[in-house]
């Protein structure tokens, strides 16, 4: 009986310290990507810095130092202002 109680406590600890924060982080990232707009300065998961020129349903057009590149929204990792604060 004690072993089952300990196993249950371990599962609860894993949920509150590992699974739940990860779900919250994913939810915040999804909200961030849905709220992208023209003029935002962003960084992609590949490390490319640029300014958003156009936002479509699932893609964004990003201007870098002399070129324009179309990315999936899922490739945008953070805002430049978020990077400077964190």
C-alpha cells in the first residue's frame, strides 16, 4: 500500500513541476504566434532576425537585411523585445 501511495505522489509531483508548466509554455507560444502583426521584430527558431511585413493564415513574410523570406508561423520563436527583456 505504501508503494502505491509513493508512486501516486511521484506522478503528482511530475505533473505539477514538469507537465503543467510545459503545457502553459506551449499555450503562451501559440497565443504569441496568433497575435503576430506587421511591423513586429522577431527571431526565428533558426536565429534569423527580421521585421514582419505581411501575415497570412499560416505564414509570415519577414524582411531581413536586404531580402524577404516567407516562414511558417511555427518557425517564429520570439519577439526581439522579448529577447531583450529575458
